[in-house]
C-alpha cells in the first residue's frame, strides 16, 4: 500500500462521543462543556462529529440542548455537523437547526426495532422515506445516512439473520438515503462476520455502502474496524475515551476508542488527518464536563511508542 503525502486523509474518523457516548451515561454534560469538547475535537483535526440526537428531552435529557450544540458546531470551519434523528419530527428539528448530515437508526432486528423506536422494520423504512422526502423538499444539500443497528446481533432476540441486515440496507438505499452503515450496537461482532457483511452490503448497494460503527464491549472493536478497512470501508465511527458503556454491564466499554483507532491507522501509514497529541488533549474538556466518568483507551495510557512519527508511512 502506498500513499501520496500530499493527498488528504485516507480514512474519515467520525466522532460519535457527543451523541452515542453522552446519551449512554447517566450524567448530563453542561452545554458549555459540550461546546468546548467539540471545539477541541475539531482542533485535533476531526472533520465529522455526531454532535447530538434530536429526541424529546423527556426521553433523553442529555440531549435537550441539541439545537444550541449544533449552532456552535456550525461555526467550526470544515466540520461536517451530524445529528441522529429517529423520526420525522426529529428530522424536522435537525434540518431547521442547519445540520449537514443526519443519521437514522434502522434496526435489523425486529425485536430491537419495536423496543427502540416502537415501529416494525417496515414501518421504519416508511419513516426513512418520509425523511428523505422532507430533505428533498426543504434541505436538498443535507446528506442522509441509515445506520443499520443490531447488524451483528441483538441483546433481545439474539441472532440476527445476515439476510435481514442486507435486506434492510437495500431497502434504505432504495428509499433514497445517501449511504448506509452497519452498527454493532451490542458489541457482538467478530472480524469474519464484519468482512462478510460489508462485502455483501457492497455487492448489494455499491457506493452507498458506508461506515463501520463498532463497539468495544468484548474487546474486538479495533479488530472489527481493521476487518472493515480491509473490506474497503473508509469511514469509521468512534468515541473519544470510548465513552459510552452500558448501565447494565458494569465495566463494559462503549464505542471503539478514537485515540486507539487513530493510532492504529497512523501506525499503519493510513492517514486520518488527526493529530494524536491534540486528540489526547481533547480528553480534558471531556473529563471536566463529566467528572468521575470512566474513560477508556490504551494509547492515552501508554503514550506513543518511542520514535513514533505521525504522518510518516510505516509501510515499507
Ligand atoms: Zn453506537
């Protein structure tokens, strides 16, 4: 593998901590701290951040300030500001707030779909169609991603048939989304499964095959990201400090740790466009905003290897 030093990043790291992370912890990060944290992430070179989800504040008080957080993120140059929207009302609010991209969670598991959005999978595809129509009418420049959740297994129904996952991706693509990612919501995935599913999805929907969203619940987050990379995936969701976790599984970590993911790619000579030292510094505003919350990550604890030079290809 050879890389042109003048070319842009080879992979896009999409930081989901301010959404996926913050909505999984009990405490609510004050708005001013969220803004500082997002600015620090941008300062490190992160160019896509899922900053909030547009859901009723009574369901998720952690996200009550979504609009204000979006307004702040929109001031950061070159940043794609993303928000999660589970329904049409959320999409209306997110588009009105001016986001560049929305992501819609679409469960591959029927049981998870009913529990999470109280809709069958077919009903959820109708919602996707409505959101696409709204976007086409009111904000044609905004990108829409479908994130196929529970794509690798479900805590409620257990096994999720791979055919179901691929069918949901095909339906979302046909409904008009711009890209379709696969999410290991439950941390069940393994690298062989990741390769198989991303390969099948690409052969089914071609260029609309999108991001890998991996959790590190069983320690396979990085292995799964590498498997996806080898299958041609170039967009990866991750969370600073692996923020997230599950209140019902003490000690379980959440999303793939951004610091470790960036280190892995940079060490391989795969450019992320992100400065690791500044990325690690972005943990400070996170810690200040969520005192006492455990953060994960091997690279921040161990430090960079002696003689490690970022941006230099280590591939011979
Ligand atoms: Zn997630």
